[in-house]
C-alpha cells in the first residue's frame, strides 16, 4: 500500500492553523514556511512515499 504525501500543502495547512490560533507568530511562521519550501524545492523532496 502506497500513500503519497505532498509536503508543501501539509506545511501550508499547519502554518495556516498556527496563524489562526496565534496571530502574533505570523512573521516566524512565514519565515519558517519559506525556508521549508525552499529546502523542499532544492532537495527535490516534494513527495514522500510511505
């Protein structure tokens, strides 16, 4: 059984929920999100197979 999990949408969902819960963290969440998306793009780990 293969489960394909895309990382970018998952990270976006978590970041959105955190911003809704704690709006003060917006700058940190955006910075971490951009760093993670950049790393995912550089290393080509856009999809994990579990």
